[in-house]
C-alpha cells in the first residue's frame, strides 16, 4: 500500500515535458551531496524513451502544494526475464527529513516492481535494485530502513590526458581493430557482449532478440557516435569491443568509456589494455581532454587494476542496494557467479526449453544439467535428439556428463542425434574438449581452441599416474606454477582419479568404472572435472553395511564425516580434505551423486541441494589462478610469481 | 643401532595410488624384516615431489601398524622428509589410524617432528626424553609435575607407538623398573 501524502501534496506520473524539472531535482540533490550538477534533460529522456518504459505507469512525481517537485521515482522493468527491477528515485534535499515522502516513494516502488511477478518464471527470485552515491548517507539510511541491502560498489574512474603520457595501443598478435557498423555488426556485438559479461555481476541471460532491441534503442540515440565504437577482431570474429560517448555528464571535455569487454577466449592477452589505449587515442585526436568510466570494484577479472595501470583514478563511488521481493532461483550473476537466494535445499527442474541451463554448477554459468530429463522429453520416433542449438557455453563438468551419456547411448545401441550449438565459441570449445571427434559428430570448423586437457577416459588403474602427469604437463605448458599448490593439485588428482576404480563400482574393478576427466582454464581459475557412471555414493556406502535414507545423507557423510565404503580406518576422508583445501583457497567445489549436489563457493558457502539425478559421481573443482601464483600480468606472458614458503618448526634431537 | 634407509623415490618422484603403495609395502617389509631386532628403518622421502595420502597409507601407515602390533620385535621406523608439506597426506592417514611417527629433516639428522596424531602432553614428554636421553618414569613425573600414574600412561603410549624404547633395568616386587630412551 502506498503511503498517503500530507494535505496539499499530490502525485502524478511524469510526462516528457517534465524532463527539465526532474533533471533539476536530481541535480539539486547531487549538488548537495558532492557539489556538482551533472545531469541534463537528454539523459533522463533517454531512459524514458526506452521501448519497455512507460511514463504513465512507471514513473511518479510528488508535488508540493505550491506545485514544485519534491520527489520522483521510477521503476524500470526492462529485462527479459524481468527478474531484476531497477528503481530510480530522488528527494529534494529540503525534504530529507520527510519520512512520509520517502515512505510514499519506496512503497510505490515496491508495489510497482511486484507487477513483474506474474511475468517472471515461477521459480525465479525477483529483486528491486537501487543505486546511490557513497556520499549520500541519507539515501543509504533510507534504503536500509526499507529493507534494501548493500550488495555491490562501483567506482567512477577518471583520466585526464594532460596528467599522463598516453601509450599507443599494443594489439595482441592476430588482432585488428575496426569501427562498429550499425546494422551489420549488431548481432555479432550482442553475442560478443553476452560472452564477455556472462560472468559479470548483474548479468542476465536475455534472448538475443531482447538484447538486440536494447542495443538498437541506444544506437538510435543522439549521442551514438560510430567512430567511438570499436571492435577488436581476430579474423571475422569479435574478440573485444569498446563503446564510448564523446561527453561525460557534467564534464563535456571528458569522454565516457561506456562499455568495454573482452571475450573469455581472448583474456590475458592485453586486449583490454589495448582497447583502452585505442579509445584514449581517439578521444585525444578529437581534442577531448580525458575519459571516465564506471567499474565494479569486485570485478573478478581485475578490471579496476587494469584501469589504474593505464592511469585512471577513482573519483567517487556508487553503491548498489538490493531488496528481495520474492525468493527463488537467482537468474542474475552475483559476485561473478549465479547465486542462490536461499541456503535451503531446493529441487531444480530441467525442462526441454531450458536445456543446458545452469542447474547444479553455477560457478561455470552454463552446464549440462538435466540432460537425462531432456533426453526423455525430446525423444522423437525412437531417436534420441539432443538439442544443443541454444547452448551458449559449456564447462568441462557439463561436457563430462554429455560424454558419459553418449557412451551410454553407444553401449545401448541407440543413436544419439545431436543438434550442435550455433554459437561459434561454444562449438570451438566443444571441439577442443574432444566432443565432436567421434564419427559422425565432427564439426566442420577445424579451428580448434586448445583446452588444458580434453576429456580423457580413466580406464586403467595402473595408468593413473601417467594420466596425472599428463594433466599436470598441460597445466605446466600454460603457466609456470608455484610448486606447493601444483603438487597439492596433483595429490587431489591422484585421489580423485583412483576413486573411480576404488569406489564407483560394486566389484572394485576398473573395467566397471567408466570414468573420465577434463581440465580447462576458465576465467574463474583452473577447472578440473571428473565423472564416473558407477553406482553412486549412496550405493557405495551401503557396501559397508550402512543405509542412508537419501543421496544427500550419503553425500553429507562422505564430504563432512569422511566416510568411505571401506571399514579400514585409513580409507576415505579425501573428499573431506579436498573440500577443506578448496575452501581455504576460495575455490569452488561441486560434487554430484544421485539426486544430491554438494556445492561450495566462497560467496555462498557450502550446502547440499536436490538436483536432477545422475548415476555415478561428478566432481568439479575450480581453483583460482592466484592460488598457483598466476597473476593477471604474469598470465599474459605465461610466467608466474612465486611466494616464499613459510618456515617449518623442528625439534632438536638429543645430540644436536 | 643398525639403520637402513629406504628410498621412496625408487617408486617415482610422484607417488601414487593405493595399488602402487601396496606393492611398495611388500618391498619395505622385506627390508624391515631383514633388520636386526633393534634395527631402525628410515623411510626417506628425498627426491619425492608428491606423496599422495593413499600411497603413504599403504606403504607407511600400514607398515607402521604392523610394527606397532609387535610382529617386528623392537624394530623402529621413522620417516625423513625434506619438507613438512610432503608429509601432509601421510600425517592425515596416520591420524585416521590413530598412529604417529617421528619425521626427521634428514635421514642422518636428529631434528624431528611428529607426523600423525599425538597429543601435546605426549609430545612434551617425548621432547623431555630426547633432551635427557635415558630416564625413568619417576624422574619424568617429577620434572613434568604430574602424578606417576599419568606419566606411566604417557610413556605406555609412546612405547606402543615405537616412539621411545623401554629397557627393563630390574625388579623390586611388586614393580618392574624400566628405563626409557629415545629411538634416535
């Protein structure tokens, strides 16, 4: 319910004619907070002209008895699916103490934001997202009093070219830069943008059509300047992009680096830096004196550090606050991973239309969860059709599942028809992982990107050490690693690989194990994925005479109590130990068996979830690069920095 | 004291799986058996980069378990490791089996630490025995400031684990007198 206004005060939706006075209201507040009046009517008109924004229903102005504007708010329900609703609001500074005004605006925002609920997926979390400047303590207190929580901080950074010496762009080998061509590059840019930002905070996977509509809206604005939109390409493919504006709000002599991104396959090659230097050079040629941009302070790829290295400095901070309107599955990237709003166990359902949606391994953003159900659902005339066309990305963990399923299909004499992804980087990634090397599945594009270690069968216990060496060698070829974490990872691999013959089957014979493993270099870190299609943990533990009511209970006993199928006290506990080490490394661990998934990451902690069933065990580790001593600058040239080992304590013997 | 060094690196720089550890144990036990009754086997990890817990459990923990059970007389076994990190997996496995052993910095050295599970009071007592050389329970109890029975319990555990040796030095009914000495 919206809070009533005092006598004489009124409210109404804004009209385009109100852009001037709403801008003035916003500037009045900003001037009080930080002494600047940066906003112009055209900026707010851009928001209001968005095709999904309706001033009549999405805005509210509160007017004093003398007709002056004292408060304004709007809700922007512009995403598809509408799971994050964005709130804009401002209050005239002389009304800061008017509790009724804040309550009126926030109650209205809350009520209007809930309109999206019927349109959103039934299981999705819905949140209201609002921003404020770090200096505006009044707004922060008000947000918190209305149930918002501070979730993220963004820095506004600035460079003035006269204060620094600009470097020319140093493009990575094979990269060329060209201007964006409106109407030609639209779709390719949307795909590249999704690819680059998929693991960024706030990212929502929208249909291409929705992204295109949004892009075209911004391209139609007056401040679109094609010369300031540049694409870094390798061949015909967009590797990175940088979209700039010629004028920053309140600073017409500074440009804005509005959107800059590098796709994961081109990370750590200096492309982001080159794009920035290129943008600065273009600005400078035009006589623009400097540039500003906004960056997520927790950007997992180290963007703030890069910006500092090119000479940018923080000038202020903006805070993002979030209020959960309805709990559910979070479709929005948080902390660089897709987070859950609830620690409670939940059941994740897969449906044919959401094929390969993230269900059990959020760290990798998009995995092959629910394939089994999907396969059942899409059987056509006796054939099994696996529709991968909409897949945008897949991690080793998911590919391991796919590989297992393909083997099962082969063994059962069934034909598995695969409709390949249409997203070129995904195809290359799957090729690199060896997915399309089997007869009939070879993809036409021979340009295969290198994975650290493609999917590799674990079929001979006697060959496990050779296999471990092979995985390690691939990692060693890519980076120079610190010995300590490297050797720890080797220990992990030895234990995890041999678990397949030792624990995954009733006979203890490796011939029944059918295990596979893969390793890849992700932006999050090194990913090791292992799977078997054995009897699963619950059944395995039953061999020691213990009965567990659920897969979750069995998984809990193994991960938290170190239980093993063997009564011998020296057996087991390795997964418990690995889990502990991964936690200490701020890494991510996913262990799936039957209906249960244990998932731990540094932001969500660890819990066990109910998921679509899988026969056997799947394990995925994500170890951050810094654990191995790989830093951003080091990884560009393949060298790692080393850290001195801590001292050790020894007792002296009697004679020494 | 007869000391024999058993090089784990003969099985590789990175070891390994349970089945490999099991095969290696057969070799180790042959060497242990060939030692004189008061001999000591030093399991040397020099040259090893990675010692997986499974391999360590099969090779070392299980061998130590046999030794502690008494089937190899008064023989003792220690491990020598150039780094603490290398023995992490071994230490975990010994802890799971409620065992502990001395770990030397070098095979011929005398600097030691404990790998596996041993309570702090026992380590304190062990340190004292190493400092004093041969000693009695009574003397130790006085230094430690604990009742004789408590001291006996600690010594019993250390002897069980073959972390110290006890020598019968006489009997004055109804008690048998022992001296205790370090194994290094």
